[in-house]
C-alpha cells in the first residue's frame, strides 16, 4: 500500500517538527506511515514515537510495517484522544506533535473505502466505521434545508440549495445508496465545466460532517498545546480553507496574551500566550513536489512553538 501514500511536505514538516533526537513525538494521522517513517529516521534509538489512526486498514498496514521498531507505539484511535494516549503511555509532554489532515490516496482511490465519487461504491464516507450515521443516512433522511446548509457550510458550494432540492426529489422514488447515484444526480444539474469541483465540494462536505472533522480538529489543537513541552512544536498540514482557518485562528488565539475588549483600560482576562507562531504565512509545496504528487497542490503547513 506504500504506492498509495506519498507524504506531503515531508522535509518541511520534519524541519519544523524535530528538535531533540531523543525526544517523544506524536503523529496523530499515521496513515500508511510516510511521515512517521520520516520522523523515526531522524530519531535516536532511545527516542519514542506514538502514532495513531482511526482508519482500520491504515492501522493494520502500519502495525506490520513498524513491528520491528521498538521506538514506535501505534493506536487505532482518533487523534483527538491524544490526552488519553498520553496517559496510557505515561507521557507528560511531547517534544513534537504532528498531523496531516489529508485523506490518503488509498482512501480516495479504493471503492471499498467508500470515499471516491470516481468509482461506484457504497455512499459511506466514515473514516471510523463504528460511527453510526454514514453519508447515505444523511442524504436519505435529513431535510432539504439541512442538506443544503450542510453542503454550503462544509463544502462552500454556492449551488447547495439546488443540489439539495434535486437530492430530495430523487430520493422520493429511490433511496440514494451509492456514490454513483449521488454523482449522477449532481451531474444532471451541473455544468460539465464545474462538475468535478462541485462533486469534490459536496463529497468533502459530507465527509467533514459525518466524521465531525472540524470540531475534532479544534479539540485536538487545544489538547496538543496543553501537552507540548516548552520549546516543543506542533506542525499541521491542511488541504482546504475550513481546516486552514481553524488552525490559523487557534494558533493566533494561543499566541495572544490578552483577549479583553479594546475598551478595557487594564487586562482582566489573565490569559497568557502559550505559543509562538513559526509560520506567518503557510508553507506551500514546491512546483516540483506538485508535479510529482498532484494531490499535494492544496496543502498548507502551519507550525507553532510552545513558550
């Protein structure tokens, strides 16, 4: 499965992340092990890397891949549980915390994973298959207004109401159960010029909503800053504006030493700055990397250091 995964912005991620070669690190999005492997290559024998991924296929693959490396501990948890994992591993603080928020090429390309609209598959979109509600449940049971709002909020799709209306019209005759059925009804009301982008936005919106990705990301960043040692760093790769905005705003908030209204003559909030932002603007992949790996084109790297 390694052919399905090319780690994005690998050198840049490691440059920002790795301080102590004997430290304890956390990779919250293990996937098929590309970034974790890069981290391990820079660490000494007495260092430790804890990695986690909620996707069962990625977890099983990486468990075998790293089975002979005693520095590596792997969990089949969502990265939001970083605090739980830290307690299990008796880790008080991490030297570095990393997350790559992209969906792996394997998940995108594999019909069995249920993420692709390019091939026929069950309309699922759950990264964690223990989640009760999948994308088909939403499409077939939510009101037209709720579907429209969901597509607009999480996919930033301007034709969300037109798409929601068509979904509700079609489902009165037949339940929408596959990616092809959803793609086909969208293609019927969308210009071919904009079809791919529209499909991407709709499927993105459903995936984000089903997996509660944005709220989980907010929770993860707050917990991660709590668990960083002084001088430790957090590095996150994002792939769309909603994620990047959350990361940027979270880092900015953690960097502030006061959040009182401007009219207050004296600070009353007693907030303290907890991080120094290392990337004033996000780091983007080079043209060469995008040519080698087109799915890196939308990646943005942001990093901050605990102070």
